């Protein structure tokens, strides 16, 4: 099941603010929380505050996973063999930003509290393969990518796909981060140019980032890395259909009611006999075969991202919805009825044969 998550950093915020943020996120259907214990020493007062925030989240049926490393274990006096301390904090699991040799992590997956052991997905596949060699309890093993506070340090799509596919091949639940554009956000470290996993996401709207991650089929949970995202951002992600790609569109002036209905209300898919020039969704040409589609916007030069419906000057193709994948010349018989939102045009490159998708008014 695909999920949404937020991040809270009690070491840098107040308990009241964190709880209010948790309430908002819960209202919009968020179920996961990422937090950070790496910057926390054995400060009893701060750990008690962490615990209260974690237990408050738990009371809202939200699962909290805290980032740690071997140094944290040492500072807290916790061993790999006994991680009851984290269970008592109210955590759902612990994430190893940097881990050990693999045996220790595999051993921890058999903890009697069924705490989840989440491992860093961004550092390559060898770490995960080492853990797998030691036969972990897969029921308690999870993966989560890093986020990257410094501009240009986020990982590439190629590396992301390689690492994520390795985890998915073992059916290990996966997660990755998107960044908020709320001006008041912060992260666990002093520097923050945004907290995303993929560098190419850094300047994109948060909704578009999440759509892309879910559409890869490689990520189960999308987490906002920054604290605190705006309520508009929480609402946008909460209303997102996590199981089908929904693209924002802008309608052209003069579009008919039938054409508007085809774009926004009819089901769409990419035909299996794919073209390098067009995504073709053909059910509408059958359903509306008796409708007359007049020529109203036959722009001479079709651009990538233009949404097209051939006019009735084409006997067989009239009413078919098409999306341009390349710039091309118009025959003069095809209407440009809408456009994919500019920031989402790149998502067209990742629509697969027979994939279903939706078009939504921006």
C-alpha cells in the first residue's frame, strides 16, 4: 500500500508545533513520520520530548521511524542485540543512515518488539546485499533513500532506479523524500536548499515530485523531508491518487463540452502499439463516433505536451485523445484542445504501454 509521510525534528522545534503539524498531516491521510536521532546526544530532557512526540503520533496511528547510526547506539548505550530503548521511545522503527557490516542489521530484524529496521537505499546495492547474505527477517526489513540538503548533491535518476529496483526485487518496502517549498521550512542540519532525494526534483512543485516517485513503481512511501510543509502542500499530496498517474492540464479556449469531457472525465491509457510521437488513448473515438468534431484550433506547429483530438475531417480517428511526445507539424485537421502543465511534461517520457492515466484541470 502506498503511503505519505512527513518529517519532524523535535531537537529544533517545539513539542506543541510538532503535534499541531502531526494533526494536520493526519487530517490529510499521512501515515508515516521521519525523524532524526543522529544529532541528539544522551540528553534526557530532549529524549523525553522525542518520546512524547512519538507517542502522540502513535496515538494518531502514525508510524515514526528515527534516523540513527552506530555512533548514536554508542552515545545512548544501546547494543545491536537489545534495542528495547527505541521501542520504549514509541518508535515504529529505526533507520540506519550509515550501518555496520550487515550481520548486525540482520540480527536486529529478529528483535522481539518487531521494530522495523530501515536501511539506506541511496548508498548502492552492496550494503543491502550484505544484509541479505545474513538471512534477515524480511518482515521487519525496510528501505529508505537519503535526502540531500545541498543543491546539486541529490542522486541521479539512473542511480535511484538501480538502487530502488534492487530493493523491490526482494519485495522490501521502499521510501524516498520530496521537498517542500514553504519558505519557513527547516531540516535536521544547518544548511537546507531543500530536502529531496532526486536532484531533478529540487525546484519542482511538491505534487509533481510525488507523482514522479509513485509513477516509477519503485517507491511505496513518499515523505516530505522538510518541516513544516504548508497546509496547501499537505492538502495537495493528500488528494493525490497514489495508484494512477494524474497529469495537470490547461484547457484551450474554444474547446467544446464533448472535448472537455473527453479530456477530463473519460478513462485514458497508452496503447500497447506505442508511437514515438504520440500517446494514444482510443476509447473516446468509439464512444463519440457519432459526434461531429469541428476544426477550431489546428495550430500549425504541435509542441510536446499538447493534447490533441482529431476533427471529423478524419473519419476513423475523430474523437481520439492524443498527447504529443515530440514537436511536429499539424495536418490542419487536428485540434490542440489542451496542454499538459509545463512542469509535468517530463512525466510523459515515463508513461508505459497500456499504462492508465488521468488528466486533471490545473
